[in-house]
C-alpha cells in the first residue's frame, strides 16, 4: 500500500511538471519521494532540476547529499553536504549537525563539474 501511494504521488508530481516544468519545489518534492522509494539515481536527476531552478534553496542539496551518500558516491555526497551547509538557515539545525557529522568522515568533496 505504501508503494502504491508513492506511485500515486509520483504521478501527481509528473502531471504538475507537465503543466509547469519550471516549478523548482515540485522537482524537489519529486526527488525527495524518489529517494524515499530507494530510487536514488532518479532522485538525483529530479533534484538537479530543482537546484538549477532554485540554486539558493538548501533543500535540494540536502536531499541530493542523502541520495549520493546512500549510493556510496561519497565525494559527491560531501560536495552536496557542503553546498547544503552554505545555504542552510534557521530551523535546519538537525540537518546542519548531520551534514557536519557526515563531512567529518567522508572523503574530500568532488570537484565542481565544469560549467
């Protein structure tokens, strides 16, 4: 039943994105749901769209870091945790602490991809 609800939510996100493909929050939520379904590579692709549309929003970087971490992409996860920390603000203290804890044990961040 839980998986079915995720599939229904994903279908709703896809419909919303057909109507407004530039809605960063919908891309971010879609990525978060895909991550919760252990579909991390798909999650990262959606989160990438969100972070391009809203580069100062810390949430996509947090969710991207979680998916990269779970995939074992540790230098990439370190880069995303660092980007999250650069953007994080009040109300995100628990996530900030977790990101700092993870950065303390992860390898150095991956270099930024060429632009």
